[in-house]
C-alpha cells in the first residue's frame, strides 16, 4: 500500500483552496469565448459523455471466470493481498503523522520516505464532517435519467474560476463534461486571437466569462498561478506533481476521453503545437519499469497504426504491444486504484491491438481471457448488494467512509461499464449499482454549496463517479439502439 498511501497523501496534503467565483447566467447576453471549442476525433475510445457510442465493451465475449497467473494475478484465492488504509471524510487521514513510506519518486518530487521533508508541504487539517442529507437512490429509469442529467449540468460547468483552480482541478472536472466542461475566467485571460469559429456561451458576470477547461489547459492559461505545459526538447510536456497531473499521461487521457481531435492546437509561450505533438512526447518518454497505465489510455486512443513502432529518448524501440507487455509484468496493489488504472490500460491497449496484425495472436487471446475472468470477479462484488463493500479487489478490507465507498465503486464500475456486454449492461445488478452510485453522488456533493472547498480526492471521486454514470447512460442507449 506504500505507493497508494504516498499518492493519497501528496494529493491531499498539497491541496489548494483559492477564491471562489459565483456564476450568474444572463440569458439576454452573449460572451466572447476565449478558446475555440475542441473538435471531436473519431477514435475508438468511449467518451465520458454522450459524444459517441462506446465500442470496446461488446468486444469481450461472455466467459466463465477462470483465473490464471496473468499480469501479476496469482490465483483466485490469492487475489488480492495487502491491507487497506484508514481514511477520513476527505481522505486526508490516509497515513499517520510520522509515517515512513519508503524511498521512491512520486511525480517529479523526489521522496525520501519522510513526509515532513516534502517540498511545499501545506499542513492542512481535514475538513470537519458535515451532516449529509438522506440517501435517495433513483427507483426508476426515468428518475435516474433526470437526476444524472441534473448532476451533469451542475458539475460539467461548475461555478469555479480558473484563477482559483489548479490545472489538476480542471483535469478532474473535464472527466465529467468532456470537451464541453467550462470554468470561469476574467477577460484579461483571453489570448489575442480567439479563432474565427469560436462559439459563444451564456454570459455570467461582466468580469468572469466561461471558457473551456481543456481549451484553457491546451492554451496553457495560468490556473492558480500554474501553467501545466512547457516546452522540452522542442515538444510540449505536461508537468507532474503538486497542482498538476498526479501521474504521467493524465492530460493526454483526458483529451482522449473527451475525443479531442489530434490536430487541436496547443499554445505554449507563443509557440504553437498540436495534440499530436503531446502524443509524440509521451511516446519518447516511455521507459522500463515506469507506470504507463494512464499514458496507455491516451496512446491507444490516438494511435493511427496499432502496429507502429517508435524509438524513445533512450534509443529503445517501443510499441503499443511493448507497453501492453510492460503493464502486464508490472505488479500493482490490487486493493488500490492501481488495480483499476491497470485494467483500463490493458483494456484500451487490447482493443487497439486487436485492430492490427496481432489480432489473432495467442498472447492477445490469453490477455482477453484473463480480463474476462477479472470482469467476472469484479461483477461478483455486486452479487448480493448494490455496492461493492471491499477496497477494490481486496475482499478483506472495507471502505471506511461514504466518500471512500464512492471512490472505490466509481472506479470499479467505470471499468466494468466500459467492458460490459449488452446483456451485462441490461442486468439488474448493473442497474442497481449505477442507481446507488447516482444516489451517493447526489448525497455527498449536490448539497455542497461551495465546490471550491472540496479536497482533491473528493473531486476525483466525484469526477470518476460522474464519468461512470454518463458512460453507463451512453452505453445503455447505444445497446438499446443496436441490440446486436
């Protein structure tokens, strides 16, 4: 659990709460939007919103759950090992005050294991628990649809300012609204050129106007005084660490989930690039023993040739197949988000590689069989209850708080929804689970008056849960219109 604890600690300890902005829509006025709306790419990756129908799920046939020793899963009885961790209502109590977590590199911050030695550490007390409204789970499909739509409207266009939000926050909310997620920015944040096809959005106040979250990140607008992009060796590179990406590849994965076109413009200090340049930079940075799970999602989406190879910055030959092999061999803590991150990576890579020359290879079939088995194991967590009551695949440890239940179930259901067959999507088990997820999002977050006070991990649990609800809704609609 060391790496997960360290990750949770860094995300929470380095949280930021800078000024809030109140959005007041003016239906009688229009605003000049600073950034052109991102264009949609017709890659295969399912969108987090209704921008397109998912196509990965039905590629997985139904099969009996049979476990083998693939990618670090020892056997059915040994999955998983390790113990959980105590969490407070905002996850900030994940580790003891004087905990030693072991030497490692987290993001771009060298970490000696002494939590008091972390640069820029903000000693911040956990948010005091607040009384929650009663849990109200949707009972009908119509009620579910109505409530998901209302939640999506609120959280895809939150009343938060770019100046008071870190790039990491914009990334999290972009999982909900995709290409249409907006924040607020003063007019002076607008670049000189806005593009001929820049759309307009409803005006908010005379001083703050809505801009696209992913557009702001791609144009390197200062977010809480931080710019996520820089130029390294002539290519765009996204910063990792406090206030930025919590791990490599998050920006590229967010662009992939939102189906942003590979030719969409990136601007850094007056230099112009494309999303494809960011893709090429991530390819160059691939290295052995690195966690490439999030990078893999973006590279799989933007790959134009499943069989292509490239040379990284160290002169090594890489390919999507090599990333798949590296991710299979990389061990993870199956009682943490490392598990669902890895499963997402393997799923996206498998779906892309099945369009290339390896489509009929024994290795891909073995991996697919193992993922099907793990999918069966995942759905089994929901057999006799609406929610999984385990810490991911660690069946010995239970989530300690409602926020942690949402964090775990949102991530599990995102992967299960992504890989579900049409039959599984229509099952009462899936329906009951996503209805429960909707009710918990409503209970924990819809009553929050000031979203600016949410801790980063609370924002992440909200974002992943909302992404799951929207993905499920889109997949169910697609399954209804395409029964085969």
